[in-house]
């Protein structure tokens, strides 16, 4: 659970279009927008390496520093390069540490290989991978973990089975939100009738091919092959 904020220094920037943004990224800085709270939206840039370290650090709250002033924020959205995975743009949201906010956190499943149904050859499908929650900014967990090591074949887990830390409220429907299923493996086996039908079709095709070959051989005999007596 987040208890301390991670500091991040930002600098105001002018919005000058995509070409200027590409030049900015080539210098190692990442563009972003800071909004929410009582302030106006602010376009900023941040050192790419410092941003990576801040986002990787424990805790959901970042403390951004600009012109000597600091404010608590949370990461609202990040855009990544689809090939390299580099951060291309970030949206930061100003928050009040005393007011609960909505957030999305990843759901991790543990014990998937230990589940009896998995050991019997079943397929465990992780259906819902992110949860909508409400919590104070400092109480937002990095992730929510659920142990599925007791799942049997044909078991189903819904959100109602998930336990969350104190101060965290789940916002999705507890009974309708499907978390995971464990089902038998799907085997595609042809029936005896399908096999016999395919075998019959192959046999018919072979017979037709032989008949066609015989007709072709007969047609290849010269018309005057039996008229040698007339010479």
C-alpha cells in the first residue's frame, strides 16, 4: 500500500505540435499534461529516466515539483511506444490526500500451477485483470492479489471472492464480474460417422480418378490401329 510519495521534477512547456514533441523526446524528456484539482491544465516535460524510476517506485502518489512548489498527483494515463515500450506521454492528476478517488489497479492471481484442476489438465483463464476501486490516494495499492491454488475443475471465481486492503472499496458488481474460470481441456475428436464419411469420400475420389485414367488410356489408341489389313 502506498504510504510515501515519490518526488518528480517537471518543467512547463509550450504546446507547439507533433514536430516539437518529437524533438523534445530526442532530448530524453517526455511530454505530459497536469490537470485536475483547483489549477488549470498545465503542459509539462519531465526527464525520461526520472519518470521511469518514479513510476517503478512503490506507491501510487507522486509529488511533482515545479518552480519551487510541490503538489501530490497520481498517474492517470500513460502512452507507450508499441514496439520499444518507451513512455511517450503521461497525464497526471492533482489530488487531495484527504479525499478518496477512483483508480484502476491490476489484479494478480497466484497459485495457478498448484490448483487441483490445473494439475488434472484443466485450463485456468484469467478473465478480469484490472479492478476499479475507490480509496484515498495514499491507500491505493500497487496491485490486488488473489490465491487460486484451491480451484477445482469447473470452478468459477467472481469479484465477491476477492479480499481488498482496508480503506479500499471495489466498484464493480461483485456477483457479475467474472475473475477466473477453470475448465476441462477442449479436445476436438471426430466421431466414427465423420471418419467413415471422410473415408468413403476418399474412396469414391480414388475410384473416379481410376475410371478417368482408364477412359484416357482408351482414348489414346489411334483410330486406324486395327485397319492394318486395308494396306
